[in-house]
């Protein structure tokens, strides 16, 4: 079951990270005196949001208090949260539907669903779950992402591949941008499943093995899965621009089918 104390601590850390990224000048406040930390002071944020400074301090400290929808909306507006960050704030504050009991392993795909990436060959395609475990992938995807292989005791995993496999930085040409986006999406998904031990194990492993994860995780970036463009080094075609599209599997909102297609965009050789 979710740990309420942990959720409150996460909420406080998220609020603090967003408060510290806004300067007084951005919200029309004069910069007065020397500041020990960047961004707004707690008292300033509370004033702008129209709430008690003491109450807000308790919220950021992880005290056992409950924020109303109106207070969360005021904080989201004052902190200039985008829709993904706003959703994350409400999740941490316990205003999302309570998750059901979590399994200690990925939910298997129906054979008909697992076959979909194979039908999309020669376009690279795969299905991942919320922890980025690869549940199904075709030959083109495994060629495009070398080293993305399963072991005897666990499936291949895109997060581990991205941060822990050295070849990932050779394949993903804009690695920093793409890796930060993946980590933001992983944080968003983990907040939706606070009782799932798989997320804790994965994030612990990524922290242990990646200096970038240790540096970026405290930033509390959040993001939903989406399509877009990537520059990848194809083993036969060299630097190639791909468009990719993500689809949720019906009945399994955390299972995502991702399909890549080469474009006419120029790579860097």
C-alpha cells in the first residue's frame, strides 16, 4: 500500500523545487536583501497564492494536512505549472483516484497484442509498460537499439538501457535531451503507482548506476508519454531522423505501443 508519509514528503519536495525556480522579479516582487536559496521565499509564495504562510510551510514540510482543490489550483497557478506538473501536484496531494493493489511484476500481454510489433516490421516497434520494461519488440527495433536485451531473470528495460548501457549515448544523438525526458516520464508514472515496488527498485538501480539520474531526479521534472522526432544512429544508415508515435494499449493505459519511421530529415553522418 502507498506510504502516506512518503507521498507528503514527495509533495513537499516537489513544491520546493518549483518555488525555487521562480524569481521574485518574474512575479512582480522586488528583490530585497540577500537570499540563502534561489527563487521565492515560502512567505512570498503563500502571499501570492492567497494562503497562510504557516499552513503552506506545513505543507512543504510534509506535515499531515490536506490541501483542498482550490488551494492546489492557486499553488499551480502561482508556480506556473504546466498541465503535466499540475497533474503531478494533484497526484501527490492525494486528489487522484486511489490506485488498486500493485503486482510485483509486469502484467503479461495477450498474444494478439504482443504480435503487433512483429506485424509492423520493417518499422521499429515495441510495447513497453509503465516501468519501461520491453514486453514485445520486433527485429527492426532490436537492430536500432543494440544491447536492449532481456536476461534470464528480467526483461529488457528502456530506462536501464538509456542510463546504464554505454552504447545508448552512441545511438541516441541528442542523448541528454532524450534521457531527461524519459526520466521525467518515469517520475510521472511512478507517482501514479506509489505502492508498486518495481518503480522503487528501478529508480534505486538508476540512481546507483547513473550520475545523470542522481543530478536530474531532484529537479522533479514530470512529463507524459508522447510522440515526436529523434535523431538516432542506425547501424546501417548512420545518423537518421525518426518520427515516433505512441499509442496506449486498450484496457492497459500504462502499456504503450511505440512505432518509429525514418524521415527525410538530415542527420549528421
